[in-house]
C-alpha cells in the first residue's frame, strides 16, 4: 500500500521505509509538494497530528486517499527540564529556539551547543521521544509514542559515530557502550523511539 509520510526529513523517511518494507513510503518532496506546516502544538503528539492533518488535506485535494503517517520527535534532557524537547529541530543553544531569520545552526552545531549548555552537569540522563500517528481522515487515526533512553555523552568526548542524524552522535547508550550514531540503521531501528513506534503501526497495517 502507498503511505504518505508527512515529513521533510529524508533520514526519517529512510528509517520508516526500512521498517515498513511491505509498503511504498512517499514524502511530499517525492511529488513536488511543498510541505512545511507550522508546528504550533504544545506536545509531540499535537505536532504529529498537525503535520498529518496538513498532508491529509493536501493529498485529498489531489484526489488521493492513501493513509498518512507523521512523526514529531526530539531529544529531552532531564537536567534541562526536558528541553530541547519539541523544539529540538529549532534549538539554538542555552534556552534559545529560533524559527525564522538568520542562519540556523546545523546538526553538528546544535550538538555542540547542547553539550555546552549541559556543561559538566553530572545528570546526563536523556531520551529521544517520538510521537507517531497513522491517519486515515481528519478525525480517524491511531497514535503511538515511544522513547529511547540514554545519556548525553561527556563534553570532553564531544561526539561519536557517523551514522544516523541529528543528536545521534551525542546520545550514549550505556548498555551497548555506543552512541546512537555508532549503530547500524537496522540496530537503531530495532531499539529507537521511531523504530518502535513504526513497528507498532506496522502491526496495525499488516503485510
Ligand atoms: P519534519 O518536521 O519535517 O518531520 P524535522 O527534522 O523538523 O522534520 P521534528 O520537527 O520532529 O522533525 O524535529 C525533530 C528533531 O529532533 C530533528 O530535527 C533532530 O534534531 C531531533 N531528532 C529526532 N529524532 C532523532 C533521531 O532519531 N536521531 C537524532 N536526532 C533526532
């Protein structure tokens, strides 16, 4: 079945497609659809629904009736009161979250900014959170939220690994002795917030 994934993030698409192998995953960019809805929600789930409904309207206008998946995700750091959380993509360091104007920091810069903000705080506990919805029409959907627990790597160590994206190089998984960026795509999908959420939806979708 064709499923539209309401994202502009190609890394997310690759991760979801690897779990939902039986299905054809399409993102707005695949069809030349401009897609950047304002994420005004107060929670991951609200933002996931905003994205899913926005793409549902756009595809319905084109006469398409395929299911929509959307994910809103981020890194929640305990010692920072759960920040950057829903603002992870817009994090600009020390409590600053930009949405427009100026040059936005790239992932490597955001990682460095976060390590600087956390400093040498001994409480390194953090988790990735992913809220994912499978939406069939405006008011019909399934929702799931999953996490991946870890610790922010020490400032001295900086970052480790070249896989994944975003904050993966700075989230250390003590049980595996590796950062998320040091996992293969398959390993990450097996344990990650997004992978586990996608597996739950895969069961609902069937083969
Ligand atoms: P869409 O909104 O278009 O889906 P996005 O990248 O802006 O793409 P979010 O609004 O959900 O997605 O922001 C999530 C941010 O949280 C993302 O840009 C990363 O910085 C971070 N993040 C989420 N999942 C991650 C993962 O698996 N590994 C590393 N960083 C992740």
